[in-house]
C-alpha cells in the first residue's frame, strides 16, 4: 500500500481534516460506541475546486469548504448546502448557490472507506 493510502491516526484527531494524496481525510469524532468516525473524500470542491483538505467539520459532521462554505455529506459525497459566495465575494447568492448545489448532488465527491488499523488511518 502506498503512503498516500495511510496516515498516522495521531495526525487526524477528532474534528480535523488532513491531506492524503488526492484525498481529504477527516475524523468526525466518536460515535455512540466511542469509536472515531474517519472519512476520505476527493479533495476538490465541486464549486471552484478549493482544497477540501483545508476545510473543517461542522457540528453535523459535514465537511465544509474553506473558500465559500459549501457543505458535503462525507458518507455520500453529496453537496448538501451550496456555496456562500463566488470568486472573492463572500455573501448571499441564493439562485447561484442553488444551481451549484444541484450540480454538487449530481457530481458528488468520490468517497473511500477510511478505518483505523493500529496506529494508522488506512484508506481502502
């Protein structure tokens, strides 16, 4: 397995997102059994190709784009909320955001399974 397919679990504490090759790997925090919930999705936002490995995880466990706050369901790769701006503008764009969100539902992020194996998070 090549290095981009694994990274140290210590580098992905709850609430963080890291880059692993072409993937944004994150940890949504513990589930009901106390197990961390890791995920891996393709790194490029469907809006303006921002690097999602620089994004954040919100209270709902969605991956949030660092540029215009598009939100993605990391289990399906679907954009669940459209961007709040475009280019250098940050603010309301109701019709534009709805169009981008529709495209984000069709052109979803790629999703890989990410699991803890020993001291590493491994992408399968």
